[in-house]
């Protein structure tokens, strides 16, 4: 067989796999790879990868250091102030004369650029979140020269702001502590790339997604999506399949579409007609009633079943298209209805008709340079870590990016529900015609791209912009308020909401977060107080009050943001700093903190319950402080999250029925102090280990009120359980319990929080004779049949700085390998609070960490994320407990 024939066979095979049969099918040719990159005056010329950006290109070529190293975010400002150009030549890999239409398609351009081919301007881009397609049929040659001439995003934003003369659109600039750039709200670009209170300012330029040539005749499929519905009257699942084509033909094209889902014995054929221009086909497929459909469930509530589906388009003219996809079946409702005994409305999600308590966190971009997140392992590790900590949801926050397809695919697979913000955050925005047109295209593109994902359960218009107007963050004179409210409604309601409702009827939409939901709508979309606990969701931050005091937390319907900062591990900081930086008060430590007074606030919060480090060894003092910030953060967010979980089934003084807890934030964008529970690189902070417990499906939670100890049984399980509650009181000075109590026959109700135990502290201390508040600690767990057991929880009776009897302990660990994991056997000579195992730069996570060790021996498993050895682990291991901090 000749080489050409073999090649053709291969092409047919691969094209078939890609979902298009070869005969007459489109030619798709990617232009990813190496491009030429130059700065404005041509003094810097280099190769740059596409997808990619200028910063990573410069770093790869050794022209700059790691942008995250020390003070480089400020040192490298010049890069984003320059205007860069990407260019390359390419040979047209097909016969131009054979095709009616040839397009140059950019999946993502960051951000403001002029696009040229063979020195002819095709158009301009001004929105990072848009897909751009340019018709090059009349200008393409056998050899072509493509140029993408970027304009500095910083200069462009400033210019746009200057041109908006009618009235100002605040905020102009970020707070100085963020060391950022101004007028981010005037450019449709990742808002936090101009800096945030947890991240640096790197306003990138680059072709950040795929770029390709597409050649076709007759028609070409651009968007393909499917959404599921359950028709109650017929007790039947149906799928809405939408296909959007670019139709080149001047006449309508008729044909047949067959949809086949073998596992559900469902096959339907439809006669269709494609209209010239943007032709769309919407098909409704009813699933065979005799097939049992397995629904898609969130993590912890069932399986994430998907069904293989083939959609075949056979049209009169042109070629056959075969589209392979996965069909998922799930319904979502956002329930906002009156609650007996409470003013206001509920705010909770029902998935497949079942109310689900939402447990999770908030997602921010995983890197300032999106091309560095291309590594799937990075995304997978971060999302898998969320699921491993018993989370079932993440909010993709509105100051970042609409995440890549793979992000949502992983969430579909592992059952992580997504609350999806549109990309507007903490600002007011312009509403001139050009801006609105750009936003409309962005929203339409993103909804079409993402709506097939069962993981996405909510669209939300923006982050905190309703609150910004309602609470007058930007000191707008009362007389001018109406102008901004009108702009707000125009942008989020009359444009974004309108498009979302037209494009996607399968999931709810809210205009902002926090919002009062239906109450905000009633008040004209901007409510008087979007933080009202009786409606919608709340964001809550309080760094001054003692975080162990649960009474400061709002008994809200839904807590969608709350948190406390901590520092990342020394091993994470070490990579981007030098020896002189290793102190809590160094220039570096101040530089890295982008939240006003953040470092002091952490010390103040630590000071409520712990003694601050006093070591004369500066590096030990720094490491001890880092450790304490992580202990403090973990304990604070534990207290707050447990408060939200035990409030789910009760109404007290008209407040309660809390049905969601999403702490701020899951991940980090760089190595710095922040609210994250996962460090840059994926290492688990102590908070993430605590989350694994405080989000456990079954958990006893304790709190004190007026001298009485209350223990609630919190359950996400789908059935009531009869369990035993074990309460153990320890003196700090002894590994032998002072007294134990087992309460049998405790009923913990399905998917609720019920009071299962109460006793006055005085009674308890009397019962356990030798105990005072300062000398003892309480631990407790729930145990059931068949190995069902909750994590062991703890309740402190006093601050640990006042604890009496805590002794210097000798902690030791032996390490052994078992299959592909490592077993650490820990031993202690005394009770050890907040025992932390740290293996430095070795990537992986432990089964448990930061725990209260009340027994002589404990077994902890290490799950490596890369090859390691017993020797490496032993050498890298640092064991720390609270008594090691001096």
C-alpha cells in the first residue's frame, strides 16, 4: 500500500474518531505551537508558545526569572506596559479552491489586539472571554503571515476610562497594599490580573487558548449542547439537544438527525432544516420509559452516571457529522419560599428533587498565567482534593476566568457542583453600546460552551456588585445613585439575564452574590441590605472578634463566602524567597500580604487563644508563626462551618435553615498569605485537613451557650441512623481519659442537624472529678453498625494559652511502605494538640493532620502525588505540635 493511501486511511480513521466522517468533511488545522514574539520597539524578540502569554515565554527563554520570585511582580511591570506582537507564517495545508469558506478562529485572545493576515486587518479583539472567528476566504494564500498585535491592557483600560466622560465608574484603582493596576472594570479581562487582596498584578498579553484554520462547504457545526429535563406529568426524562451551525449555502438545507443512546434503548430520528447564516436545530429526545435512568448526583449523594450518546447528522448537501457525547440526567431547583416561624424566604438547592446541603469553597484562578494550568494534573489534584475533603460544591468566583472545559469535565466526573459567576467583581461597570455588545457575545458564547455540564447548578451575574451599590462602597452621592442602579439593571438583568434565560432553561439564575434573591428582584434588583440573613446568601468576614465565639456568625440561609487568612508552609514560601525574607516582619512578608493589616490581624486572632512565638532563632520563630496561622485559620473556619451546619434544621429568633457553607477560598494563585486551604502547588494546609472532618457526611458538633454544652448530630446521609455517642474527657496532663460516657440509641435524622446531648459544663466537670475548664478537654464521636463512624471532634473548655497540665511531649514517627502508599506510625508521651506532619517539598497528602493526639499511638497514611521513598520521607519529616512552639 502506497504511503498516500495509508495516510488517507489514517486520516479517515482519526477524522471519524474526532466526530466527523472524512468524505467532504471540514479541514481543521491548529496553529498552536511556536510563534515569533516581539515587544513594541523590537528590542526584545523571542519564540513564544501558543497557547501562552508573554510572561511565560520570557521566563521559558531565560530572559526573566520566575515572575513569582520575591518582588518580581513589581519589577516586571514593564512587561504589561509594553505592546507585544505574536506572528508566524504557515502553509495552507489544503487546496483553497475546494472550500466555500475558510475561517481563522481564536478560542481566546488576551485581550486587546489587532488581527492581521498577509498585512490585511481582519478585525480587533477586546474581550478575553470571547471566541473570535474571522472570515479569511478571500485573503488566504498558499503561504500566509498571521499577526496578532497586542495593546497593553493597562494602557487600554486607562484610555477607556478617560473616554467615559459622562460620569465616573468606580473604583478607579485598587488599594495601594495590592500593588496593582487601575481601571480593571474598563476591560473584559480577568479582573484579578490587575491585582487582588490575595494575588499579584500580572496583566498578561497572549493567545491564551487554541487558534486554528477551519475550511468547510455548505455548513459547519460550531456549538453542540445537551440539557436534561424531567417531565413530571409524563414521569419521563427528556434531553434538549441544541446544534448551532454556520450555514454557507444561500438556501435552506434539509436532512435527518438521529440520536442514539444504546444503554437507554433510546433512538430517535428527526427531519430538520438548516437556515442560511447562523442555523440552529433544537431537538427534544424523550428517553425510553422502560429504561431505568440513573441520575447524576453530587459527591456523597450517589453516582455520577453518564450515558454515551451518538448524534448523526445526514444532510442533503455536504457531509455526514457524527457527534459523540455524554448525556447526564439531573434536575436542579433553587427553592425560595416562606418558612414557618421565620420572616423572609428559604434559599436552598434541590438536586433531583432532594434538598442538598451545599458544602465546599470558592475557586479562584490557579495561576496568574493560564497556560501554566494546562497541566491536567494540576487541575485534577486541586479538584480531587476538594472531593477528598467531602466537598460537593465550588463557586467559580467572578473576578477570575470562565474555567477551561477540562475543569468542568472533572467536576462532572467527581460530583462537584458549580456555582458559576459571570466575570464581574467588586466594581461598577460601563454600559455603553460597544461594551454591552461585547458582554452579550461573551455571555452567549460561555453559556453555549458550558451548559451541557451537569456540575453547573447556578448562573450568578456578578460578585458583590449589588452589595457595592447598596452599601455605597464607592461613596456615590445619593443624587447620583439612580444612574448606577440603572446601569446595574441594564447590564445584569436586561442583558446578561435575558441571554441566560434564552439560552438555558435548565438551571436557575441570580443577579449577584450576596443577594436577597427574590426579595432583591422585588426591590428593583438592588435591595436595601443584600446581607439580610432572612433571604438569599451572605458573605461574612470579621477579623476583630474572637473566631471561637459562634455568636458573631450570621444565622444565614446560605453562607457563600467567609474566611480567615493563614500563611502557606515554609516549603512553599522557600521556593520564591531568599534567607533574609524568612521573618514575619520582613519586607518580603509585607510585600506578599495584599490585604490591609492582614499579617497583624492573624497575630491578633492567634493571640485570643495561643501564646505567640518568642524563639530567639529567627527562622524557628517564622516557622512557628506560620504553623500558628494555619492552626488559627483551621480552628476559626471549623467553628464557623460547624455553626452553619448545625443551623440547617432550626429557626431561632426567625433565623436559620442554613443550607450552604462555601468558605473563602479553596486554592491559591501564588505563594503568599491568603484565605486558601490549598497552597500554590496543591499542598494541603491544616484547614483542608480540618475541612475533611467538618464536612464529613456524619459529624457530631458541640457548642456552648450560657454554661451549657450542646452536641448536635449532623448528617448528610439519606436515612435515619441509630448511633452511639461517645464523649471522652481528658486532662491535658494524661493520656488516660478522666471519664467517658456512651449514650446509646441516639437517633440522627437523615439530612438534618438534631440536638443529641446537652449538659451543663459544671455538671460535667463535677462528674469528671479532677477537672477544671483549664485542665481538661472534651472529645466525642458517633459510632454505628457496619463500621459507620464519624470523625472524632473536640471542644475546648478554655483558651489553649491558659491550659493547665500541657506537657512537653516527645513525638516520634516510623515510616513504612504499603503498596503505593506510606504508613506513618506516630507515638507520643503526652497529649499533643494540633499535631502537624510536614514532608517539605514532597508532593502528596496525609489521611489526617493537625489533630489532637490523645492516645499513645496513631496511624496516618501518606498518599504520594509523585514517586518518593521511605528514606526521603523520613529525612523530610517535621513533626510539630502546639507545645513545640516557644
